[in-house]
């Protein structure tokens, strides 16, 4: 996987006597998560934000990518919702707690991937074989699909918060997303994709 390749490269650099340093980034604090939640929702009116952010912190360990993914999932399931009468955000505490205590983040990503169309998922699978970023024209050539179809697929994946597309390049927003996508590829598909890439 890409994570193993990174650690292998770092070990090789260090073995060659090149100085390197590691920077470990901590997760976001609950205060930072509150700010992220407010910005994501476009509103500062969320009376129970401390309770909600504590649940998000517990589940995501402060990882901003996973916090945003979980926010989107809770909103999609209408567990996090805008309450019109009070003009503020609210959430179903019991449902949020059951989701937070049952789903793991890898399962959340896989579920999001399965919600995509079969075509979009296939395009993401091929892209995952190429690494964290891929040019859309390369993806078009490898899949035999017109560039406009690839663009539509990547727009759908971008709308789900899985990739970012800019200047005809698709970038997975996190290596865990690319890895989850890659792991969905059957051995037969994987062999076929890698043969086409070679």
C-alpha cells in the first residue's frame, strides 16, 4: 500500500545518511472541532455543539477528514438536522451515539463508496491503482471511457467528499480513501487493471 511505500522510502533515505525528521500531527481539539462544525454548517447557532463535538471527537480522534465525513453521513441520515422552528442545528442524541459507537471509519468510507454509481466506483477503482492522484485523460485512456464520462464520475465522487478534481487531475482526499477503494477491487479486476496500466 502507499503507506508502506512511504515508510520504505523514508527508511531508504535514512539508510543513505540523509537527515530527516518526522512530524506527528495531533488530532483536532474539541474546541477546533466545534469551529470546524460551525464552519461546515454555515451557522453558529447550535446549542448542543459541545455534546455533539464530544461525540465527533470520540469517533474520529480529531482527524479533520473523518470528522467532515462523519458530519456528512450524520446529516445525510438526518441525525444532524436544521430545526426550522428554533432556527438552529440539532441532532438526535441516541441515534448519533449508536452510530458513533458502532461504525468504524473504514466502514463509513466503504459505505460511501458503495453509494456511488457502478461506473463512478469503477473509475475510482482504476484511479486507486495509479496512486493518490491521476490525470483524468490517463484514466480515460485506461478505462476506454470518454473524458466527459470520467469528469462526470469524478464530479460525483467529489460531491461525496472522496476526491478533489482540479486542472483535469483527480486527487484522493486521504490515503485511507484510496486504500478503501483499492481494497474493493477483486483479485481478477486488480490483475486486469494492473495489466492495462503496465
